[in-house]
């Protein structure tokens, strides 16, 4: 997950602060607050713009509390005031969504090879939804018999593949299939869906 913010300590002079990031009370990473932040410079011009931090911190799936603590700069002989809490936020992590779903090849018997990019390392499987379009007749008193489309989904579970790579699978498809939607799944967590198709 990405964490960002800023911090200033009058005792640090021109040196940037050090910020510790904790997830659910456990230390995860120490950051240096030396990222450019014009908004901080505008509010505190005496300290300059390089007072921000912005980094990716390891964190698992699910809901977690993330906290940032500034490490105080203590002049020699001065009492230690402790490390101030810059703030906490709660977030829910889900697997990264796949991308670029597409048809790789299609045989005359309807067997189709479908591929997509696996962008997650945490999935246990992929949920694939293939949507087929049907037409049904209905009678309009003004225009007589017309047709309207309706859609039926079928679900396919594709096993996870190690690492971040291209995932391919074979499915039986028909000419009236009009959309393929893929999501990464890990336990009860599901990524955002990514789709291809015209319906």
C-alpha cells in the first residue's frame, strides 16, 4: 500500500525527518521525509518544500490500520519529548486487478484460448465471467414484432499461476458471446473486474 504525508521538526534544521510506518501496531518501514511538497513550503516557508514522504509499504489483504510516527530530533542535553503520531488511517487491501483480457485464438469447434495479464501475487484463483447475448421477440402495439437483447452469464474458475505473468486458459465459446470479465480472487477478497467485449 502507498503511504504519504509530511513532517517538520524545528530541531532538525535543514535535515529531513525520519518517519516510521506501522501496520496494525507492527513496524513495517522507516522513511525519510525528503519528498518535494509545495503545499508544505507554502504553509511553512522557513522549512522549504522537501519535507514530504511517499512510499509503498508491505501490507496484506484485508482491513488494516496504518500509522505514521515522526522520530523526534533531540538536541544534546534536552529532554526527549517522545515521537509524535502524525496520523493513522484504515484501509482495506484487495488483490490487484488483472489487465488486458483478450482472445488469443479461436478454433472452429468453439474452443477459444483467452489470456490476460496477472498483476497480483496474492490471488488463489481468477473468476472469469463470459456473457452471452440472446434475442427474444416481443410485440409492440405500435410497431408489431420486435426483438430485444438479454444476457446470460456463465462463471469459470481459473487456477492461480505463480508470479506476475501472462495467464491463459481454454474455454468453449460461441459467436453470441459478447463480453469476458476477469477478477483476481484470494479467499473472500476479490479485485476490481476488468472486461473486454462489446456488450
